[in-house]
C-alpha cells in the first residue's frame, strides 16, 4: 500500500542514485494538535513525543532512509538563528546547537526544522558530500549558507562548480513582512540588499474619500499611511550562493510559500505561533562509494 505521506524533492537532486533528500509537508501524520492528522516532525510544546517519533519513522521510511526495518540515525539541532555549522562524522553523543550540518559519512540523516524560515540543502555531486542549513533572516544576515559552501570546501575539498543547492519551501516576499530594523541590518551587510525589499502602503478608502479628516501639522499637510516592508528571503540566499561560487543553473528554489499554503505546509506566522515543524533532510546512502 502506498504511503500517503507527501514529500517534496528537488528535481536536480532526484537524479543522484546515491543521495536521499526531501522536504516534508504537514500531510498524513499522527499529530492531532494542529488540525486533522498532521505530520509534525518537531518536538514542540503542544505535541506528544510519541506522536512525533511515529511521524519521524514514517517520514524516514517514505524517503528510503532505512536499512531493513531500522531507520538511519537522524541528526538534528537546537536551532538558534546563528551561523554555527557542525561537521558530522558520527552520530553525536550530545545534542548539537546551531543552524547547519555537513557530512561525508554515509547512513546519517542530517535535518533542520522549519515553519517559515528557509531550509537549504547543498550537495557536492562529485565528492559525495552534503549539508543542510536553516536560514531565517538572522541566519541570512550572518551568511550561513555562504559559510556553508566554505565549510564544504574546507572539509571535503568541494569545488563550487560541483555544488548543487535546493532551497525548500519557506515564507516568500508576498507574505514576509518585516520591520525597518531588519532592512537596516541587511543594508549594513550587503551593498545590494535594497533589491530584496519592497514597500507597500495600505489603501484607506476613508482617507481617500474624506482627506480633510486626516489633516496634520506635518508637511506636506497630511499624515502618511504607514508603509509595509517585505523581504525576499529566497533571493537573498540565492545571491549568497552565487557570491560563494555556486552556479545559478545549479540552484533551485521551491515556489511554495508556507504562509500562503497552510493546508500543505506549517507556517509560524499564518498559524500565529501554534504550529508544527517540517524537516528538510539529506543523507548519503550507505552503499555509496567515495
């Protein structure tokens, strides 16, 4: 019987027989606290540990990260919106803290959790090395994915021409409203950051129909409607990858916005903080030869 679990994959990475990867959705799990039967893969305060473990096992089986009936070890992080990246050569004895993982060791599943932030998978198709990264706006300002490319070059001898990147579902610029302080931080770090932001003004039919009601002493004589600022996190990370030397043709990005698709994906913003977590995972098959 075919599993109802729905997994998203990058077409470019599906062609690699030695690679296991995927971006989970919320569809077809055992968690009941987030509406229906949801595939929550994060140990959240609302869900039971047992439900999450059942979901994780179903997910790993669906993507083929199993040997016989035993799932491969899953390595996750306590994520802190940082630029900390760990080299994983064996299953860690203590929980890791940071936002990036890289390995060349077969049979270990690297994972980051998301519910609006971007998950990004990097794969060196020649040296069979992989990495996965959690990129919210703070991690993006700190250049976590750009540093991830550097870590792979350092530890695995990766050539940037051989690195393929897959940016998974996350909140897009249609919905990712931020404050001016976020734009200020980006512009302090990136000379071209202005291209990642757009501004809109709320329309106000009452103001337009009765402008005299909103006269103020400030020039030009009328109070201004507040501006909304939106950040394109996908393009910010795409540019970082390209700046690090990854070829544009080797970068793919999911068109799915988590805030627009709460039917399919978990979204911290759309669900006002009461939501599950998705996993982005990558692994090297144990039978792969270096």
